[in-house]
């Protein structure tokens, strides 16, 4: 009986690993399918859509069907979101190049606000795609709310930051495994605490409304 339990647990673990690996293969394949430039963000949105199903308890959701449906539905909107993200990142990159090229006592003072703004931008990205797949919002609302959710949940944001660093650092030592485990691990890392943050904010909002009624 105990042996059956062990084999059952092992089978469940292997099934889970295979599903997570399949999702990463789909993410990479559909990014390439869209020539990376047009495929990366739709593929990433689709990956997070699948992970959201898992996080909310729908572990038996069909992976390819869910992925493909989200990829098609959000292809244009996700690329618009990607354009906004890349544009902000490009501006920050230009700022960094400017600070490095024109070094002086004045520009050295600008490094601290630059680093703070860059850190805020990175931390906002932890919530941007989870908000995109969890709610029906305009892109401007997605960006705005990702900032507010980040501010309201500093502990979750901190663990996301540390966790993403650990995952990326670990993958640099075993690059081939990135084909099966890379984006999917980051999606799992971001989506679970993000959903918890959404639920916490929703509960506080409901309590506030109930207090106003009374």
C-alpha cells in the first residue's frame, strides 16, 4: 500500500513536470512562430494564461488549447503592451548610456534616481502580465494598476525579485535546461503571489464597501 502511494506521488510529480516542460516548449516555439519580435509577448501572455488556470485550481485544463486560444485572442493587444514595455526599457537604456558617457559630479548624482526608477520598472513587470491575463483592462490601466499593486504588496514583490534572480542565476549554469524550464518557472513564480495580491486587494475593497453601506 505504501509502495502504491509512493508510485502515485511519483507519477503525479512526473505528470506535473511534463506539463510544465510542455508549456515552456510552446512558449519558445510560438515566440519563434511570431518571428520573436511579434511572437514573444503573445506567447508570454498565453503562457501566463495557462499558469493562471493552474494557480486558480484548474490543473487539468488543456494546455495547448488554452495556450493557442490566448495567443490568438491577445496577439495584437499583447504586442501593444510589449511596445509600451520595450519603449520604456529603451528610454531607460538611453539614460544609462548617457550617464556612462557624460560622467561628472552632476551625472553621478543621477545614478541613484535612475536605479530607483529602473528597480520600480522591473518590479512593475512582475505584475503587468498577471494583471493583463487576470482582468479585462486597457493597456494604460494595466500599467497603472501594476504600479499600485507593486506598492501595496512590498513583501510579495521582494520575494518575486529574489526568486527571479535565483532562477535566472541557476539557469546560467545549465543553459540546455532552459528549453524545458525557464519562462515557465518565472510565470509560476509571478502568477501565484500576484493572484494572492489580487484576492487580498479584492477582499479589502469588499470590506470597504460593506463598511460604507453600514
